[in-house]
C-alpha cells in the first residue's frame, strides 16, 4: 500500500504471527486494553484483531492477547475524543480493521492523534473531536 510519505508492505501467510515475530515485538490492539497507544513504534508489530467484541463475546481480543502473553494497547479515543449526544446513546470504541488501519497510517504520517482519529473513527461510533461539538 502506498501513502504519500511511506510504503506499507503487506504479506499474507498461513503462519501465525506468534511464530513470525518475537513476543516482545508484538502489540495486540484491543479496545479493552488498559494501555493507551501513545505512539506508533516502527520496531513493533501491531496486530489488528479480526474479531468483533461488541457481539456476544465481550473482551475476547483482550483475553486472546493475555493468553498469548502479548502486550496490548488501545487507540486513544477517550483521551482525544468526547462522547457525542445521539438519540441512541450509542458509544463504541470498537472499530473495523480498515478504520484502525486508517487511524494508524494517518497517525504515522501526521503524528497527530486528533487528525488520525478524525480520519478513522466515524461519527456513527458516537465519538467526535471536542472542536466538533456544537454548543
């Protein structure tokens, strides 16, 4: 994948990431982590979970990472965004894989969490940047 200032290489394999990378280099991204992702470290491997935790299996990605003794982190949505008033009172930090990728790639390019979160977190998730809240 080509971006203005960087190139991301994507390979597919049937091998597990646990067999391909040292455990201390892997960071499993899960919305249930207590650890906030403060920066993207090019020496780390970020696992974007393919599970939807909002459904029946709450905290499944966090549990999987803990079972594999992996570091975990969550995107800093709560730190940079606010809950928007909406009719359904719906607020979710669980994003689709493409949304997480958009956030990470935008952050890597801009080094700005507000810009990155704006790029990847749709308003349908119930979160907005503080300057987007109308008074």
